[in-house]
């Protein structure tokens, strides 16, 4: 009986996290809609981010959402993809956009307390005309819910 109790507890602690790791967000702004990204839902996923991923095929990056506004620091150690790192404040306004250089060990910090960070492949922010001061929003979806949603991949956009 005790073993069964531990198995159930293990499932609720680790299984729930695994289920939540299949969450996505559709990002919207005045210049674009339906930019599909994965969500970093727990501390472990937030620490790993896009580390050890060599290319993005099924989504455009990752959204990190924080429970309370805070100064955050990112680094590109073991990250192979050059990134645009977009810091978003508690009003969903972009406070800054910084470049993430693959394998760089220097920290990339938000300048103010933020509530979310969006990581997308470098150059996507320019293609999508994302700028400091713009408002962004997102809708959270499960894997099953995104199958019939038409979204675009940032890297397939043509430069205008």
C-alpha cells in the first residue's frame, strides 16, 4: 500500500509537470498573429530553455512567464540557435530586445522587472517588426488544440 501511495504521489509531482510541458502559446501583436511558441512552465524548463536544441521545426521559440515581475538573467550556454530575447513587462509591453549569441557565457539581463520573456530565432523580431514599446499578448493552448490552428513559422517569412 505504501508503494502505491508513493507511485501516486510521484505521478502528481512529476506527471503533472510533464503534462504541462506540452503547452504552447500563440503570440499576437499589431504586426503579426499566431506566432507559435512553447511555454516554459516550471523551473526546470525555465532553466533549460532552448539549450541543446539545434533547430526549431514545430514551433518558433519559447515563452517564459513569471508569477511576479522580476529582474531576470539569461545566458546562451549550450544554446545553438542565435536568438532575439524579448523582455516583456507586467503590462505586456516590450521593454527591451537583446541578441543572444550561441554558446555565449555572459549573462543577458532585463533592465527592469519583467513578467515574461520571449525567445525567438534571431532576425524574427526584425521580420515581424517587433519593437520596444509595443504590446504583445498570448493565448495558451495544449498540443491537441494547436493541430487545427493555422500558424506561421518565423523563419519562413520573406524579408520585405
